[in-house]
């Protein structure tokens, strides 16, 4: 299958393909998503096949507004309304009870909840409006690989497997949305993202819990995707928490380092063994997945060191993804 790249003015072609049941990747402010009409079971199953995603890992439903969401949610609690008013469109996914019979079980993984997201991307809003249906939207990467932050990343993973990619340039945030579960007594963040638990708590006016994400293979975790190996290049990754520790590492031609520019400048390695994460944590969020992919694609690299950041609210999302990529492996810990 040919995978077509669509620019802004070619949205109608993407709409046609999706209407025919094909898969088309779409831009969001976090990472690129892999779209299929959420009510078409066959297409939704195709999303799992293209990604190589385990079938017990449910999909996010991408909507363009609250009204569309109401067609598929059993109810929209007051808490959800508050968060929507404050954060949508934006990188926040809400877990609500599903209205029975409105979505194929392939979307929900057979759970009684469904995840709704309204991304901040005008092209994708226009796409959904033209389609008249919400689209499923898992990250448009091969399962286990880092999520795609450019259309080129999507093409790299899924060329020949999907009908098209809508290219809207690099994504702004670079890490996936915050997921908050509102189907339980106390709201809980299942996956950290740009919107922090503290910000959510402030808007809700109540306590918000944070899921530590430690689940064994036997349990059914609240966010099933969190149990799988993820974001991982094929070479081992080590987190370096203290930038001063970079001077203790025995670098050679087969080591790759991803760190802030100020840290990289002090490391004696050829340019191609270094990946610049930028000048601060926000830049690092934006660049992390690109850095992991850069080294994954270099055959001569055998180990990768990546700069960690103090684990506070601001770095929760970055450290969550990096820890997964590293399988929890830290330098000197
Ligand atoms: O930023 C994002 O959220 C991106 C963009 C493309 O929108 N999407 C994304 O989707 O990250 P995905 O499928 O890669 O991650 C969704 C996560 C998975 O860990 C999945 O298990 C969880 O959400 N999830 C989806 N539906 C769920 C449900 N009903 N209950 C619990 N977890 C759910
Ligand atoms: Mg994903």
C-alpha cells in the first residue's frame, strides 16, 4: 500500500480515505495519532494490526468538542465539565464510563470506560468535523517504539501499512497527553503529561491522586498500555540523574548521549554520538522521543545515556517516559 503524505490543503483526500475505512495518521499538539473512524470495528482492528498493538490495550477516542463526546459517554460528570472548560482543546484525556453499545469493544478493550481527548490542532478538528465521526487516536508508532513527534517518524514506522499521514510539522509538546480517570471516587492521573496533577487539582478544587504505574503482568492495570515495554530503542538506555556523573562514564565510539546543550558541550564525543535535547526541561520534553529514535536508527550505537531531571511535578511526564525507555535503569543507582 502506498502511504500518502497530505498537507493542510489536502484534508478532503484524508477524509475520503477514512470514510472508506482506511487508516490515516493525524497531528496533535502532543504526538501524532493513528486515525480510523471510531465506530467502524473493522478499521479499528486495522489500527491494532498496523501498530502491532496487543488487543487488550484500549484506544483513545479523539473528538472535536464536548458535544460529540456526549454521544458516547454514559454521563458527563461535573468534574469533567470543569476540566473541559479549562483545558480543552488541549493535552488532557478524560476517562469516563462509556454509553453501552455506542462503540465497538475493539475501542474500549471490553472495559466499561472510554478515554476521550480533544487535541489542540485545527487541522484535526477540521478533519473530525468533515468526517462527522470521532476517530480513534493511539500514538502513530509501532508498538514499543517511542511515539512520533513528526510526520517523518510516522512514515518511518508505518509506511506501507497505512493509507496516509496528515503532516502539520513537528508537534508542540512532544510527550503524550495527561490521562485522568474520572470513573472512580477520587480522580487519579493514570499517565502524567504536560498538564500536572497540581493544575488539575486546582481546577477541580479537590485532591487528585497519581498512579505510580507499578503493575505486574498478572494484574489488569487501570491504563492497560502502561504495563507494556514502551518508548524503547533496541539498545539499552541508562538514565543519568546527576549531570556531573557524565564525567564518570567511559565513552567510546559506540555510546550515544542525549542531554541538554550545556551538558553535551562538556562531553568529548563526535557530534553524531550526541543528541541535543535543548536548553531546558520544556525543550527536553519536546525532543526526548526524537533523541531515542535518532540512536535507535544508528547501527553503530550500542548503549545510550540520557539526562534525567529532578523528579518534581514538572518533570513527571519526562521521567515517566524515560524510565520506561530505560527499563528503570539509572547510572550509579
Ligand atoms: O497525547 C495522546 O494522548 C496521544 C495523541 C495521539 O492523542 N495518544 C496516545 O494514545 O497516547 P495511546 O493509545 O498511545 O495511549 C493511550 C493510553 C494507553 O496507555 C491506554 O491503555 C490508555 O490510554 N487507555 C485508553 N483507553 C482506556 C480505558 N478505557 N481505560 C484505561 N486506560 C485507557
Ligand atoms: Mg502510545
